[in-house]
């Protein structure tokens, strides 16, 4: 069944709104000294009664292992999490420390409060319908994507960047140091 033009336009509007929403989460994450993805990892760890291994975090957030490893390492350095040997010794459970709990309380609780305030004008039925619709759509989209061909439709050659010398911009005031904003080939 092909979608009519109005439905297609609404889907584009939904996509654009998701991008805007992602941008808002990204802004918030930066304001508290985290990346958007680190915020997602902390939120996942905080909102679960289970303890997760790095592999489970990768699977739940659909992120590459190396990326999650880098985030966990950063959270370890900040003292927000610690690692505990899991049942199978190849994996380690990620546990939130007391410092991490305090940080989450001060950093993620305001985000939760903002989300709840944003939803405050909606009826419980609308919220329930939205949650069900998003869950159903996500499952459907996942199924459609999994059936798509892996090969790109148009094969492109890798972009090649010509080697150009690095030129340091000369300062207007000769006594000033060269600009940190170097240009290539200009």
C-alpha cells in the first residue's frame, strides 16, 4: 500500500521533529558535560533494575562496542561507574557508584522533570497511544530495514582529497602570534 502525499509529508515532519528533539537532548548533554551518547548510557543504566555489561549496552542502544567502551572508560575516569566481574569472566557488569548516583540525581533528574512537564498538558490516553504507536512503528521500521539489501544502490568511489600544504595565516599585527585557524592551500 502506497502512502498518499499528505501522509508522506507528515512522515517527513515527524522525522524533522525527531532531529530537533535529538538536538535538544544533545544541547542538554553538552550543558552537563556529557556527549549525547554518554547521556543515553547513563540514562539506560539508571532506569534499569538490572545490571548491564558493555555488550548489553551496545545491543540496547544499538551502538558499536568500541564507542560504548570509550564512554564507559570516560565514566570510569569520572568515578560515575565501576566494573564488576560478571558470571562469564569475559564480560564485566557496569555498576553506578555513589558519586555516579549523585551526578545522575543532579544531572538527569532535571531532564526527567522537563520531559514530564512537557507531557503535562497531554491526557494519559494520548501518552499511552503515543508510546504504543512509537513502539509499533520502531518494530515495523526495524523489520523493514532488516529486509533491505546491504549493498548500496549506487556504488561510489571513495573521495580523494588532494594533498595541499598547510599555510599558517599571517597575523595582521606582526607582533601577534600566527592564527590558530590554519588554512589548507590558501
